[in-house]
C-alpha cells in the first residue's frame, strides 16, 4: 500500500496525515507546541519544538494508516514565521512567529523605498514578513544577525530537516521575501537599501516551485519519522495559500478563506491588478503563469477564544454552551460593536497599530451579547477584506471556508449573513494537509499536473446560504463597524506606542 505524508505546522501545533493514492485519508496525528509572548505584540516559538511535534504527529498518522510505503512528502507552515539559525541549523534565538508585530518601523521603511519589486506587494512589505523581521534583527540584535548563517521561513527549515538541503519554497520567497521569479530573483539592491545587504546569503540556496521535487528524505529524518518507501520530498509552501489546491483546482473567481486563529484569504487571477488594499498580485507564486492575491485578518478565531475564555471567563469545555446562548441573541440589536484588530490589521488597511475594542457596553450587557458582538465583528472584518477584493478588480464568485470555523456554527452562519453570499464549508478535512497530498501526488508523478491532482482530491462541501431576514441589520452593523474603525484609529495608534507596550 502506497501513501503520501502531509505535514502542517500551524500556530498551535503540528498536524500530519497520510493519504492514499485515491485521495482517501488513511491516518492522522497532531502534537501541540507552545508560543511565548515576551512583550505585547511579540510572539515567538522554538524551531526544535516544530520538529519534535512533527515527528510525533507523523508517527501517529503512519501508525493509524498501517505503515504504508510513503511515495512522497510535502510540508506547509504558517507564513512569515522566521527561524534564525547558525551554520549547523541550530536556533540562535526563538523564531519570530507570523503574528509578531515588532517590525512596524521597518515595514514603514520598505514603503518609502519605491522599489519596483514592491509593486507585487501592494507597495510595501507587511510588518509580519521576513524582510522587515530581518531588518529588526539587524537593528536591535546585531550580534545575532551577524552570527546567523540562515534566516529562513519555517517551511524552508522543515525542508532542510527533511532533506538536508536549503531549498526554499518559491511561494514563500515571492510572497514574503520580494523574490521576483520573472526578473532578477532576490532583490539585492533593495536589501542593501534596507540595511541588510547580506540577507540573500542567509536565505535558502535555491528556490523550488511549489509541487516540484526537492529530493529524497534524508536518512536521519527517515529514521526519526519512521518512514519506509521512496519518500520524495516535494516543495510546499504557505498553509492557507495552498488551500486553493484542495478545493478542486481553483478556477478564477474562487476564493479560499482559511478560518482559524487568523483568517487568510487567497485566490488566483489570470491578469494582474494592483490595488493597494491587497497583498500581491504575486507572479507564479502557486502555479506558473498565474497571479496569487492575498488578504487577511490577523485576529479572527483568536478574538472569539479571547472573548469567551479570557474576557467572559468560560472554560474551553463550556464554550459550546456560550455559542448556543449567543445564537439566541438577535443580531446587532444588542447595541455593541467589537473591532477585531487585536493584533492590528493585515488588509485592506495594512495597519499594524490598530487595536481591538468593545464599544457600547452598559451595565445591562450580558456575556452572550458580548460574544455575539465578537462573532459579528470578526465577520465584519471578513466582509471588509472581500469588499476590498471586488473594489480592486479581483473577481469573487465562489467563497470556500475551512478550518476552525466548522466547529462554531454561529461564526459560520454569521459570516454568510454578513457577506450576503453563500459560503461553501469544507467539511471533515484539513485543507492544508489535503493540499500537501496534492503536491506530493503531483511531485512524484502520480498525476501529470497540480491541476489534475487537485481535481482528483476535491473535498466534500456543505453550502450555507445567507438569511435574508438579517440582511438589513447587518448592513447597519457593518456601517457602524467601519465608522468605529475610523473613529478609533487615532487613539489606537497612540495606545500602541512603545510606552504602552513595554
């Protein structure tokens, strides 16, 4: 029996799955790892924890699958999670997690360069991305920066652990390090202007398109993972971006929203548009000849978890009851607005200094009303991103949602209602892991192309229609959300200053 091993490093832990040649899920596993928040707006993890958790999750998945011969392996990770390593690949400091927002000044500096490659990034590098984070290290931890032999994305670190080769994902390089696949590659002149002239030498030695083979699984990794079979490692990429491959191939107009701790929005277009409210369009990031467009909410499910567990104080085991009670509260009539900018705004505002808020509280406000308002606030943020796509000329015809939203029916239905569109929920599967199996199947020659493999591995979906009875209330609520965002921007910027976030 042959299988494909898929690995996914998420925010809270590693997940693994084994898929058969027919796309059937044969086994799965998971293992958590910690995140540390040394200061407000900072978030760090230990790369050694990623590998330890991946080994545990993979062994669980392989055992559940019955120990198949592994034909191919592919890995996806969160984007902009940056490891800083010595010449032997050992961490010199904790990795800077994707949500880490310490590099705000460095991000603003990229916008002032006017470099032509930044046209593919909406005019600047976001605070989360690798280049601003490398700039921050060079400015604030110069000894560590100088000692670093490698400053790489988490997916590149994992491929090195799997193969012994520093082979970077073209997706991550294009989307997060300003790599130009249709031009000069890494922009050495831009890095020099940004004070990190030697950055390219610290990045992966080669850049490999998504779905292309990197090489065989190294002997040490094979032993740790417990893998048998040829096990060719195939180039992966960013977890949410790869989800387009797991919804059946992805024609223009299909948008995938991976809803979890954060919300990531991705779609591909055939002809580029350049609105400043999106990330991209990125040439050849996923599939050669297409342009990837990205949007995002930094805080989504994390806002709901914080509201339920920390603000309201319900144990995780009781959150289901809170959700049911909040679903009985009429929408919008509670008079509350929650702004979802707890860790800033990715798109369309591209403002890392925005902050969350709960507005309209009275002594009569109930926990159920507050939770309901939080769900609505996250859904309003989702609409803000979708509206920015359509306003910028990016077609939106079908919306697919996946991830943690499938476990929260109120969040799911409120999203459909606020968007005023049907949403297709991918049920009972992890899109990132399924996408990795698509990559492994294509990269090992099981299928002739990524599109063919994606079509063969299409998941099951459930369509959720918007409730027309709620349309007027949510139009008013969304307008209040936009007005509240504008009204609180100034105080958010003041409160996000260094004197408040030490």
